[in-house]
């Protein structure tokens, strides 16, 4: 009888041990129900933090922007021989964005290269006859992760060089403000954005719509006296 009682006690202890282990395993699965649904390959290639991609916390310090306009300088002719044709625009900008400032919005500064082809007409010798080198300072009103629409303000200065068949060649300093709205494309294509970050390091991609108003004159080109132009393009931050 003593042996039987001893065996019963031992079995009860074993059952309580197994039951305790079962509860621990069950509580672990309940605490992390998403583990059973995750694709291991996707988790390995797309690291997450609190259910969103961890790379979204990165503060990009560099940006490249490509812009164009079919109505540069408000549609004004830069020289008398150009009229009535107007200049188009193709701009490439590079910006440095200090990471420490980005809690208060995003401040950027950097150089730009700008090409202003004039078509139709034969007032200039080539496609590259009107161009400029410049710089801009820009502020983005961006305050939270994955902000879908970002208002911006900027100020640009450019040294515009030109060569006309009639007026000859020269240069003029032009400057003016820019305002715009950017649409964050990451929220429209999150999977593509994941892969783009992993392969290229690009953190954010924007579609851009901006309004720019440049002015300046040197006597030969008196017509750049302020004329708003709409620009559109893409911006990549990394």
C-alpha cells in the first residue's frame, strides 16, 4: 500500500510539471499570435519594429531631386529674339539634410544644375544654350513618421548663363522663392518601398508639385521680372 501511495504522488507531481510546461508554451503563443502567420523569408528580408518597417525610423541625410517644367519663368521670353517661344526647364538638385534638426521639420541645403531649353524656334544655337548653376535652402514641414503630404518652402539663387544668336552671350543672377506639396509614395507602394530600401538605401520617395517664382535682369535680359512656374518631378531621400 505504501508503494502504491508513493507511485500516485509521483504521478501527480509529473502531471503538474507537464501541465506547467504546457501553460508556458500556450502563453508564449498567445502573447505573439503573429509568429504563426509570418512568412520567415519576408521577416528576414524586411525587418520590422512594432508592426512597421524599422527603416522608417531612419532620418535620411541626403536627397536627389529631378524636376521639370513646360512653362519656365512664367512663360516669359528671356530675350527679344526668343519671343514668342518660351523656355522649358529641367532641374537636378542635391541636398544635405542634417539629422539633428529633423525633430523640428527637415532643413536641406545644396547645389542645383538647371537647363532651360527653348523650343520651338532658332533663337539659340543649341539645346544647352541657356543653363545655370545654383543653390537652394529648403524647409519641409514634416513632423511624423510616414507623413503622407509634406508642405515645403524654399529659396533659390542661380547664376544663369545664356547664348543667343542675336543678343550674344552673357550671364545674369536670378533668385526667388518656391512653395510646394510633396506626396510620400512609400505609403502607396509599401512592399516596393521595402525592396527599394534594401537594394538602394532609399528611405523615402516623393512625387513633387512646386510653384517657383524667379527674377533678375542685366539689361540684355530684362524680362525675368518674376513669373510663377509650376514644376513637377520626383525626390529620393537616403
